[in-house]
C-alpha cells in the first residue's frame, strides 16, 4: 500500500515537469479573453454589471460553526481584501484575515494573517501570528492503526451520578485521549519566480512556542489516566519534551504553478517541493530535524467552467534528526488555506477521520474533489457563488515514529487488566471479550506484532457546500464519513465514525 502511494506521487511529479507551460501569475485580461472565446462557441453569457471589484472589500462574520473534534465554535472573524483598481481581479492586491474565537471543548484561537504578491515587486509575502490555546487536544498515539482506538474513552464529560460502573473514576469522563498543547506561532514565507518561467522559489522562517501537558478542563477529573501519561511513564515521550519547547524553523524549496486562479482554479497544476526543519537552538540540539514536503495539485474543467475535477497528492517525511512528538501533527504549507493545518485526520487532510488520529515520521495522503458551481448571483453589491464538492480522501503513515520505544513500552507495560474499566465490553485482538483493560491493551502496537503490518490506508468520503463571495471569501460546510478498514480490526471504529466542519476555503 505504501509503495502504491509513493508510485502515484512520483508519477505525477514527473508529469508536471513535462506539462505544457502557462503563465505563472496570469494576467486576468488574458484569462478573461480566453474564457470568453470558449463561451462564444458554447453559450453566450453576459457578464454581470460591475463585475470587477475595486478598492477595499470586507467580509466580517460571526465565527459560528461546529467541528466534531472541537465542539461548537463562536467568536468573530473578518477577511479583508484590497483589489486596487481592479486590473488584477479576481486576484487581490492585499489580503488580511483576523479571527478571535473559541470552541466549547476548551480551545481558544487568536489569529492574524497577511498575504500579497505586490507589496514587494516580484516577491509574494505571507505572514501570520497566532495563538492557539488547545486545552483539550486530541492525542491517539503514534503510527496510525498500529495504536488502538477505543471510542468509549474518547469523551471529556464527567457525570458520576450516571456512572455505569463502580470505578474510582468514570471512564466516560476521563478524557483518556486528551492532552494540552498550546501554541504561539509566528510564520513568514517569501516566494518569487525564476525569470518568466512557471517555476519559482520559496523560503520562510517560523517561530514556535509550544506548551504541552495534561488536559485542562473542569469536566475532567484530575489525576485520571490518559494515553499521554502512559506514554510519559514508559518514556515514549521523553522528559525533555513533556512540557513542550521553542523552535525556530526554516524552509526553502521550489514551486511550479500553471493554475488560472489560486483560490478556485478551473485548470492548471501546482507542484511544491521544499525542505523544512529546525536546528533546535533552544533545546541544545536534542530535537533538531530536517523534513521533506511534496505537494502536487491538478485541476481539469469538465466541459464547462462550472464543473471542475481536482486532486491533491502529498508526502511529508523525516530525512534526518529527531522531531519532538508535539511537532508531528504540523502539516507544512507555503500558502495557508486554513489557519492551522494539522493531521493526518479531520478538516485539513483526511476528512471524516478524527483529528490527529494518524501520527508518524512520514505521511502520504491524497484528496480528490468534484467542484460544481451551481448558482451565481449578485447580492448586497457583492458577487456570490454556491458550490458543491463531493470528495474522497485517503492516507497512511509511511515512516514510523519511535517504533523501538513503542515496542519496549509494550513489553514493559502491565498485563493485569485493572488499568481501565469500560462501561461496555470490547473484543481485543486476541479474541478476548472484556470490559477491563491493561496498560498493554491500550498501548497496543498492533497487538504486539512489532511491525507496521496493521497500519493501513485510512479513508473518508463526503460532500461540502461552499458559499463564495467575490471568488475569494469562501465559507465551507463539509460533512464526511470515515470508511473503515479491514474486518479484523480489533476496534471496528478505528478512525472514528463521521466528521463535520464549518470553516473557510477549499482544503487545496
């Protein structure tokens, strides 16, 4: 399975190198003229009056939404665009994004973002400063399906009056798969072109300050077991990483781009290949690392500009060093589509799969979408589009993380089934049906097989509705269902059941 993913990725990279070249950042008048020429052959359509936007455009919204991983979302956000004299529309001259919000499961978001291809002539500048207070952050262990998932323990409330079992704690309130992971982050990225070609360069500098520890939520009983504590007990997470750390991260690479419009392309392809890593100045070089990221996106118009098929193939993996566990979930990107891209799992990578379910040193994943713009209209002096996007996502760990430490912890962990008592019975990998679990049961590692044979392809499918203003401001409503793996999985709902998210933008 891992060979298949790698083969597909490499094949598309070579295809892109020999693809027909088109302008890197297209002049919109050229693109409009080409579109009009094609439209005359099929069906004449008049452009709406005042179709070109100019000057400043504001998109303030209440940050009201829902994530099956984070809970209900409330707060405020605003996308601010400057289109100048309109000659670049639908491209913008400047973009700002600001968000102040919180989630009912205890997370807080403070975020600001800037992006422009025109601030410095010939160089695209992007920058973001963010603070994420993740007091109930999902942690399901390492190496995907090699770590077991018990849905009963994936809860954060504590209602002793309704406890189904007589235990020192209510297992439905333990927050067993939760921890704290607060992030302060400053990111910059610069991009330019190589002459008049479709190829360009990219470089960036980021600062990360992460604080990790036990989950902090008044509904979780203090001192109850968690997977994070178990990983600390057996040194899968070493002492120098348990409270988080500081990192300066550098990245550099090349970009190939022929898309006609970045935020909602109807044709073209985009290839990004870059290295990123941290020399770990603050941690005395104990957690220095270097990684490689490859992203390939391709888009095709299917008969009409209203119907577009697109796909995204990606790989991110460790080349050298030792990345700390709290940096595994970070999915690097050159151009931010989401305020915090993490995975594998959930909104930004594998929709329908629970957030951060799949963690490892290296990932390969793919996203496929059909985008149908079924309604266009003008309202409150703005141009609106409604679009549907049925999608299919898949991915897997292709490079394990701390596998030897996982095996050592499994061998040392207690086998006495008095560690956790569940309200319902589960069937273990050896066929045992029980409501009591040992430390070894929850550490898992594929029931002790000691390899990655139980890691498998994780998949999800669903559909989204997008409300788009002026081709750029995109409110997304997406619903997805996890597609379970092999029948022999010892916990049938290994990746969760379904996921729902209300957010911004297409994920690629």
